[in-house]
């Protein structure tokens, strides 16, 4: 009884894993999606920092435009 139950249990989980492996393209992207959103919030703040300096550069260009 035990060996029979273990043998069927192994094939059943393995079968379920097989389909998961066959469709890993869909599964891996899902975990990646949640990971991307996390870095996304971190990235925006970084670009925001460089944007700060460019802002002062803009006023510099404005005075140049009226002069021209």
C-alpha cells in the first residue's frame, strides 16, 4: 500500500510539475513582473535626481533666449 501510494504520488506531482515546466515562460514572467515594479519605484527617484540639475540649466537657457 505504502509503495503504491508513493509511486502514484510521485508521478502525479511530477505530471503537475511537467505542465508547469512546459509553461515556465508564463510562470517566470509573473515572478519577474512583481520584481520589476519594486525596482521601478527605485529607478524613478534616481532619474528625478539628475532631472533636478537639468532644471537649473533650463533657467540658464531662458535668459539666453531673451538675450538672443
